[in-house]
C-alpha cells in the first residue's frame, strides 16, 4: 500500500522508508532463527520466510541502503557486487547499480551472478522475490520498521554472511550506546517535535516508526503520534493547530517560507533516514536538533 495515501512521497524517501510503511506480517521473529552446521546457513527472515544457503555467500547484491551499510560495518564490503541508486556513500557508488530497491532491473541484477540478494520486506514488489525464486537466487528480506528491527536486521545479515559473532557484538554495542543516551535525557524537558520527510504536502513520521522511537529516546514528544499511518502527508494547517516546539528535517532549505508562523526548523543528516548501523549517530544528531545542545543541556 502507499503510506498514508494522497500525495506521492519523494523517490529517495520512498525507497528508504517503504519497509516501514508496509503492512506488517502476522508474526515478526524476535531475532534470526539460525542453523549453522557445516556449509549450511539457515535463517528466518523479516517476512517469516526460511532462507537456506549452501555455504557463505561471496557475491551479495543489496537492495536496501541500510543493509549496504551493515555489510560494511561487518567488514565484508568486498563481497558486495551490486547496490541501488539510493546507495550514496562514496565507496558504494563505485559498484554497479541495479536501479531502485523496489522493482530493480532484474537483467542487471542477474548479470552480477549473486549468491545472495538482500531486499525489502513487503508487498509493494511481488515480482522481484518471485523471479529470484524462479532463477534459484537466494534472497532474504529485512524490515527496519522500528529500532529493535535494526538490531534484528544486523544480526540476520551477520548470520547470512558468516559474521554472526561480529554482528551480535555490533548490535550489543549500538544498543548500549542508545541506552546511555536515553538515560542522559531521562527526566529532562520534553520538546514537542515534528519530523518532516519532505514532499508536497509534507510527509511526517507518525507512531510506531523508527524515527518516532528515536524522538522519544532523546526525550522528545512526537506531535504526530496520533496519526493512523506510520508515515503520512499532512496539511500545512496542522502546523498551526498543533503545539510544536521544533521541526526537524533532513532538508531544512526546502521548507523555507512554506511552514506557517515562526516555527524553528533544525536540520539533521541523512543517517536518520537510514535505519541501520548508523543508528547511534542518527540519535545524537536528532538529540542536538531537538534540544539545541549536548545531552544534559537545558537550552
């Protein structure tokens, strides 16, 4: 489904956030169900499907920018042979692109002879997983809907590429750093925050999203937590009727003169829209935007 209906979400944000806007499966495993014995690697992916690999993959195509970053964080960047147009980190741009994360160019993808494809989990692109099945190319889905899903995805990807111990260590390290930031903001002021993703009319982060959870983690209150959708477009009038202390966005310059009143607009980097191993950097960027200072500051 298209999140929230109405106006189209910008293409980049659509590619990054569609997993979080998809209809959730009936059951999401708490972590990757794994079976590693001899040359067999087996996991249950984010859509509840069993993925079985006969050996550690050496040629991986990533259709999810956050998964691309995860492979790098796990020290297996050299195994990545293909990426999407939305993988914008400098090292990834040297690799061939297969187009979008949804409905990629299958001819280009197959030409890369992958032994594993990491893809979005959801119903928006039924063709790609079906064709991969027909071609006998293993694929695994990730769905970074929430913060906990980030750690599930890291652990699952780590298991798939034979770096289970390193992935668990990375996830634990990131979890500990987020807990530290959460404690630093506990009991402090709770600014009312609107996170804008862009678009016309503007799209905002609603309840149950990765961004919503990070807003709360740094001590803020998401003013759009009452929406029916995870992400939705809202009218500019909403910014008049809701009490908002700060508007946070990745592209502040795009909002100049568009929002009503004198709402403060603070910009954060793109890490916040890449739910992966950059989650701590994203949280700290958001913290500075929400509070205007380091943890513990009362400005």
